[in-house]
C-alpha cells in the first residue's frame, strides 16, 4: 500500500508501524523507584532491542539517593533481567544501551539540582546528538509533582533549546479527587501546553485495549448492532488475584474506585461506548471518549445502595495460598473502610445507550487475574425452540478478553448433532497467540514510543481526567460521609461480596462466571 493510501485511511494512518522518533533524552524523576526498574527501563530496553529507539537515545535518572552512574546502571540491568518480557539482557545490546544512561542526584525541591540538570542535558545534546529534545517522566509519588513541575518551569526546562521539543509524562494517580486533579492540571498548564503533556494510563497501551477501536471501527458488521437496539447490558470486569502487596500505605488512601475505576475501567468503558471518531488522531479520539463520560448519569445519593457495592477482603486463600485479610496488611489502618472491591451500575444517557446498564467491577484477592469486557446481547425476539427438549437458550454474548488469554469470543447457540432438537451455546474464538504467533509488546513499550514520536492518542487529555473525577468525586464524598452501605467483607479467593451479585440479580441479570 502506498503512503498516500495509508494516509487516506485515518485508522491505518494512526496505526502504521515503523514510526521513528528523533534523538532525545528521557529524564526520569524518581528513577530509584520500583516503576523505573520494573516497567520503564525494561520497556525502553525492548524498544532498543527492536531497533525502535533513535541513535543517541539517553536516560538521566533524577532522584535523591546517593547512587553513582554505575550503581544506577547495575540496578537497571537487574531490573531488566528480572522483568523484561524478552528475558535476560543481551550483553552487547546492554553495553551500548547503558552508554546513554546516567544518574543525577538531587532533591526534587532543590533549585540547584535543576540548574545542573539543564547543563547536563546540554552536554548530552552535544555529546550524543539529542538535539535539545527532552521527555520528563514523573515517576515519583504525586506529592513531589508540584515541586518538579515548578522547578522545570523556573529553570526554563519546559522549552527545549533550539528547534528541539519538550514533553512531560505524568504517572497515575492523577489527583485524588476532582479538586486536586484540577489543581494539578492548572499547575501543569501554567508551565507546559496541553500538547506537551502525556497523562499515562497503562491500560491504553495494552494490545487488546487498542484493538477495541479496530474491532469496532475496522469492521462493518459490529457497529450496526452496537446499541440499545440489540445490546441488553455491558459488563466490564478487572479482577486481580493479588492483594495490596507492599503498597498498603498508598492503597489505604486510595481504594479500588480511585486506583482502578477512575482511570482504567473508565477508559475501557469509554472505548467500548464511544461514537466513531472522525479520525484516528489524538483529539478526535479523545473528543469522543469525553462525550461518553459526560453522558454518564451521576449516581444520586438515594441510589447509592442500588447502584454501588463496596467490599473489603478478609483472610482466605487465593490459588491454594493463604492470604491475610486487608486489615492485617502492612500500611493499612486496622479499622480501615477502604474498599478493595467495587461494583457499579452506570447509565449512559445517550441515544445509543439509553436504558443499557454498564456494570463495572474490580477487586483485589479475587480467585483469578482476569479482565474482560462483555457485551451481552438481547435474547432473540421469538423463542421458536423454547418448547423443545431443552430450554438452554442463552442470549448472544461477545467478550473481549483484555488479559490473560487475550482474544475475542462470540457465544451463540447451536444445534447439538443428533435426532433430538437440542440446543447448546458454543463459541467462536479469536486468540492473539494462535492468530499472530508473536508476543505483544508491553503496554509501556507502546506508550513510551508514542510519546517519543509525539502521538498523544493513547494518553488522557485534561477534560477526560476531570470528567471522570467529576463523576466519581461525589460518590467518594458520599461514602466518606458515611452514606450507603459500608464495604462488605468477602473472603480472599472469592468473587467479592454477595451484595455485588444482588446488584445484578435485582435487574434479573448475573455476573459472568470467569
Ligand atoms: C495499577 C494499580 O494502576 O494497575 C494497581 O495501581 C493494579 O493496583 C494495576 O494492580 C493492574 O494493572 P495490570 O496491568 O496488572 O492489570
């Protein structure tokens, strides 16, 4: 296909491969933390392995600890060896990758640290040909964001020298509620422009999540049935088998709604429910996502117990291993009311979705790690076969499996071979592994590369983040004020509190068994 033909088709233009970033330097604030060695640097290493990083690409780790360049490099190498999807690092590749890595020790509040960072970046430009192009990555706890953003502005690091560009990636959590998210946006926008800001939500980098748009808008047969006319309801599940691990201190101030719903599940919902964008570009896609979020009806205080369920895990066992209760986790207050499970029933007030409930659930210490979006269709209008020897006639369901076993499954009814007219549901399956036979890149690989080439489509825009918080903040405040049922206990290793089953049972529905 010619380039012109690719560009004629916006979906293909946006998805095309072989995008080459310009030489640049990435400064990682909080580089001694877990995220850098577990996710960011393994992702960068894999991009290097696939020849997707530009020549001269450099990394500067900015953090408080008294580390040397060599010590920092060794930590990153250990991180790659332990966490990279491609296994242990290749010595020759690591050698050349490591030449571009250095460590810059400074407190985040210390202006001198930024002045010397500016000098160091200029040196790197000269020595490694990075042309003044910079990405700043905020991988610190959010309480340091303010100082870092302010200091970057004060030291002129928000503008690149010469013809270079400057971008900033902001990790989640992006705010704690609407007010703090707005304040963070205001501060960011007083120093950077919106097109320099990349708010990361790693779910958008997952291969299966990107495929939602291709599935919906790259095929002609699904969109016509993707509405209230044919869809009975939608279920979005992000189940985790892990507990809060060593993040009890953070999690206890967050809870499942802030940690997962506000970002990851709202993103999944908006991709599944949005209207077709006019183009596959950052603004057109995000415009449609925001429109869907705006159309979600806020949950009124008197609807709390009808539309929401919170849970908190108690001691139990997951996959045969004993698990302590949430209250015994390190960093968690013993009488904490933080939810480790939440289920919501949301209504989207649009012509496409009026009357179609969207049920969302996510939780920790559930029996399995499994995430999926299931579109449950209405039953056939006339049950010709209902009086036969079987009444096992189920409505069609289409499930998009986000992880693991990535793929898409359509369930429909079929005649069981034989004389009797027996009917049984069967499935038509698409599996990434079988169809493509190549390992999908990690979400961070895709997102880091997108930022390096200046494509913000898979990052969240200011209004998206604020709209999501605007919907959830009143809910969080009502819970905080003691309204609605408190979190219900559920034993670790079960599918959450019974009240979550009742939430659907009241509507004559049930959660899918995963
Ligand atoms: C993070 C949350 O954003 O997503 C974690 O803070 C959660 O609590 C994680 O475990 C889940 O991500 P994934 O990619 O493992 O589904």
